[in-house]
C-alpha cells in the first residue's frame, strides 16, 4: 500500500479533544480565581472529577505549566502558581510593543467590515459590563485585542502575546470588579483613532490602556496579598 493510501485510512483528529476540554476548563477556573494561587491539584483527582483518563489531564497540566498557571513538582503536588508581579509587567511591556504596532497597521489596513466587527465586540463589552459579567467581558476584551492582530494580517503576534500573559490575565480579571468601564472607555478611544486613520493617536491610546495595570496591580495586591509571589516589581 502506498504512503498516500495509508494516509487515506487515518481517522481525522478531533479539533476539540478531551485534552482541549480539560485544558479549557482548568484554564477558566484558574483565570477566574475559582482555583486560586496555591491550590494543590493532582492528576488522579482531576481525572476523577472530570470523568476522564489521566493522560489528557497530564497533557493539560503541561500546557498550563507552559503558560505559567501551574507549577509541576515531580513526586509532589502540582500547585496553581502564585501571580508574579514581574511576569505581569514583562507581559505589559511585550503587549505594549506589539499592540502599538498592530493598531498602527490597523489604521492603514482595516476595511469597513473589519471596523464593524470590532465595534460589535465593543457593544458586547458594554452589555457584559452592565451585567457585571466579568468572565464574559474578559473574553470579549481578549477577542478585541486578538482581532486587531488577526485582521491586520498578524495573527502570530497574538500567539506571542498569549504565551506571555497568563499572570497578567489574572490581574486583569481581578481588576474588572472596579475597572471594566475604564477598559471599555479605552477600547472606544482606540477604535475612534482607528476609524479616523490616526495612527499616532491609536498607538498612544493603546499604550495608555495597557499601562493602567501598573496602578491597578497595587490595589489588587493590597486586597489579595496571598495570591502573589513575594517579589515586588520596581519600575
């Protein structure tokens, strides 16, 4: 049998595998602080609760550890990682550098259909903010930033951002209890600058938006000190 014939008998791989499902649910719970920093986890217990085998749990644990959400310690309990203030600020630096460039390109490249899609996301964020749905707002917030990358032809940029923002995400999620309106207002200003094809203003507004976390983290840490590593970022 030829190589091509062999390929034809292979079963298609499910895009939404068991590992993906386990990963996504654990990611959601860690992000939402339902599993706060310091929580001990075991493959056996998670597999039992989620009614799956241990292998997809092991794979999901590994993926979460690569993002910085879990600390895997051989022969000891796996724990939800504490929030690293330095990792948050490093992610802010990476995002500011990349996303200032993507909004500059957005001013040059986005079509009317692209802009309407972004404004639809802003309307969804308004609804989530009014409903005090932090998880819903956070998802649409991420999608707004991701879509700017993708629609400028730079989806890879979002992959880089996502790999570096796990610690930042938990701080952002905690900030939504008092700052969702600020985040929405910033997005609206970015969108207005893109609409006006004003790249200088778009870049400035994006940098200001991503810099807010510098002040937000002080309040969040004061209210949730146990969630953080001992180090404090010195800017």
